[in-house]
C-alpha cells in the first residue's frame, strides 16, 4: 500500500458525460501528479500540483482540468468524454524534501467510456 | 525523439535465473534521475529502484540492481534469482532536472512485459 488513495476504482460512463476522479496523497506530501495510461499512448503525464498551485502541465486535453484543495487532495475532472478517454488514470504524490522525489502511485481509476 | 526507450516488448526468464531489462534515455540535462517501476496484472505501480545522474555507484535494492552507464545513456534493470511473482510489466522512467525540486514529471518508456517460467 503506497498510502495514496484514489476513488472510484472503476468508472463506466457514456460519451459526452463528465466525471470526477479523486486522489488523496500520502500524509505530508505536497505534490500531486496525474498520469493517464492507455494502450496506444502508454503512461503519460497530465498535470502536477504543488501545495494547491499548478506547477507543470503535460499532455492534458482542454476538456480535462484538475485542482488541489487546501487539504491537499486533488480532483481530475474529465468532460465531454470520448471513447478514446478510456484509460487507467493514476494519481501519484511525492515528498519534495527527500533526496530523489520518488513518486508513490495510487491504485488508479479505470475509466471506461461507452 | 523518444526520451525513454525500452526495446524489449516482452522477455522470458526461468525461475531462479537473472534477467536484464534494457532502458536507454535521452536528455540534455546534467542532473536527472532514473526510476524503475513494476506494474503487476492488478494494475498498481510499484517503485523498485532509483539512480541519480551524479550517483557514482550503481543502485541496488535487494534482488534489483541498476546497471547505469552514463556515457551510453543506459539504465538497465537487473533482477537476480527471478521469482514467479516477478512476472509483470516493468517501466523505466526519467525525471529531468535536479532532485528536491517542486515541479517535475516522470517520462515513462513503453514497458517490458516479463514472464517468469517455472
């Protein structure tokens, strides 16, 4: 158990819908990262938050948005869903005070868009 | 150009033997970090080992060791005494920039599926 929690574990929805994925980082970790894992694109970085502020952006679509709240949990919002958004979405957290910033991954949310 | 290249889509190894999973990387940064993660069929990502670009010795963690050849830009994972539970997808990843920063991402390779045969 990495200490990172993600809910829900599975999500099945229809095209055009909007969903919210939730992540709670390890206790004390200020950084939260979101990654998308799909068969065709592999594991891709989406976005990073540090202590409530957006710090880095990767291949995140405009239909997707994220935020980190004062209690450090984060939410990834996916809207106008398309079939190609079906993927495993990981949240990871890290403690930037340790030497190499290992990222601890949550169990992931498997999103299926029908 | 791909930043992380894992050329072996699949590998097979006999139980109790050693196996090397290849990883080459591309960066112009002097300070960077290399990670290996394991993803079993259950889906979670498990951190295995880390190597910093300025680390002079190869990293080791139990049965895992990282064969770091900086000039060749390779960071191969060596698993000794393979076990059936080692069957999983293995990902090499890179952090560009110095450690201790507050904003960086991991760039992952496409992974190698390791199967350990009894």
